[in-house]
C-alpha cells in the first residue's frame, strides 16, 4: 500500500485554509446581519442567518475531514 502521508498533509492543509476562509465569510455575514437588523431589514438578516447555518454545518464537516486526514 503506498504511503499517502504527504498527500494527506497537503489535503488537510488546503482544507484548513478553506475552513479559515469560511470562518472569515461567516464573520462578515454576521456583520451584515447585524447591520440589516439595525436598519430595519429583519427579513434580510433572517436570510443571512440562514446562510450562516449552512456555513456552520459545512465548517463542521471540513473540521471532521481535516482531523481524519491528520490521523493518517
């Protein structure tokens, strides 16, 4: 069986960068939701918060994949 350690590390590193990007996007969306709420856009804030839920769900899946790759 070939040694995939280098490939696993590279993949985990790439996924980690994507996860960091995702956290940054989530923080920006939270700011947008807060701004929308303060300026009477409650329906916009609700839509943004729905997007945040998707980001959170996917962030957990990325974290799980990263952890699995790093174990090998």
